[in-house]
C-alpha cells in the first residue's frame, strides 16, 4: 500500500509520515514548500488540486485545512475508491462544513475512517509568548477541553491505514477534560515557572481574535464552562495504549 500524506509539515501529518514509514508503509508526502519537506518521497502541490500527487497511491491521510467545504469535490476526485483517513472534528456531529466534507468523502469511497478531534493540544501554543511573562490573559478560563496529543491522532491514523477500520467514526480526545486555567498552570509547571490565568473580558477578546473567529469560538468556549468536551475511549481502544496526557504534551514541549 502507498499512502499520500497531506498536511505532512503539520502537527499531525509529520508523525503520520514517520509512523507509517516505521511500519514499513510506502509514503509520499504532499507539501507546498519543499524547504519544509520531510525526508523520503515528496511531491510539491496543493490539496485543492492533488491529481498529480495522487497518481499511483492507494490511500490518503486527508488534512483539509480550510473552514469551508468549497472545492472538496475536485480535491477528492483522484481518490475515488481509495482509502481515505480524514482528520475531522467533533463539531461534524452538529453539521456545518466538517460534516459536508465527511459526506463527500463517504460518496467517493466506502473505505473511509473519520478521526473526529475535539481539540489539539497544539492549540495552546498560541498562549506561549504570554506564558513566558507569567500570565495568560484570555477568555473563559473555566472552559474544559479534552485536548489531544498530536501523536495520538497520528497513532489512530496509522492503525486506520494498517488495520481494517473502514466506515468507522472515532472521537479522538485526550484522557481528561481540563479547564483552560489548569492547562496554563500545567504549561507553567513544564516551563519551570508559575503562570497564572487572567480572565479577559469578552469585548477585548473579540477585538483580539477578530469578529469572524470570535463569533464561533466564544459561544463554544462559553458552553464548555458547564458542559466540558467529552472524553472518549477510542484512542486506547484503537491504539492499545492510553491517550497521552496534557502534562506529557507540555513536558515534551517545554521541559
Ligand atoms: N486544531 C484543532 O483543535 C482541530 C480540531 C478539529 C480538527 N482539526 C483539523 O485537524 C487537521 C490537522 O491539523 P494539524 O494540526 O495536523 O495541521 P496543521 O499543523 O494545522 O497544519 C496544516 C497543514 O496543512 C498544510 N496546508 C495548508 N494549506 C494547504 C494547501 N492549500 N495545500 C496543501 N497543504 C496545505 C500545511 O502546510 P504548510 O506547512 O505549507 O502551511 C500544514 O502541513 C486540520 O485540518 C484541522 O482542520 C483541528
């Protein structure tokens, strides 16, 4: 089997490339910028027009890095009947573009696996410059998120490519749901210095995040104060190891 890994320079894709190769799977990495390419077979291109990159592959790790499903039909044409492992979102449950992409994938092939992520631990990297100053000022410190380590997403993908997980939807989360305030504290512990949370008023957050992003993000974070993100057992069930904790992720990044 030969797998085209898209998003190969990204958080999850880089581990998918390495993990598949370690399993003896033939990999071709799709990158936009050759200077950032991993070693091994690489093709330069764009996910919106992957015909050339897809030539001769049997499967694709699909990162669709847009907040819209526009263009997905064309992008998936070269993968008709092939195995598609799509990095989706828990938000697909509620419709919107995530579910439109899933539906299109399922029309193109029966051999699909959806990895629905609640949130990646790497999202918290946006706080790091502030954390270095000892304080993170952001909205909804009590929003509880089940952030997942990018290596667990990759491990799920590797299982999806090397075993039969066709037509499976997995909820891919960390092992617990931690408040954002706790996440910041853990980052501080990993950095070896106290870092505290400072609650940011909503209007200031809208100005900082931009209206468009804030419109969807703020109500979502607000909802997580009383209704934390779910914690799923799909990572341990599929990979055979416990999901990596946020502490482990932070230690790897900052110690
Ligand atoms: N962050 C979350 O909490 C979250 C939650 C649910 C779902 N997801 C989904 O998870 C997926 C994987 O995320 P990730 O963290 O592994 O990726 P990532 O680190 O965000 O990187 C995105 C990747 O896509 C590549 N890319 C961007 N535009 C491209 C284009 N037009 N053609 C080809 N490649 C392009 C980037 O390449 P360059 O290096 O050239 O920029 C990079 O390799 C994303 O699709 C995201 O939507 C994320």
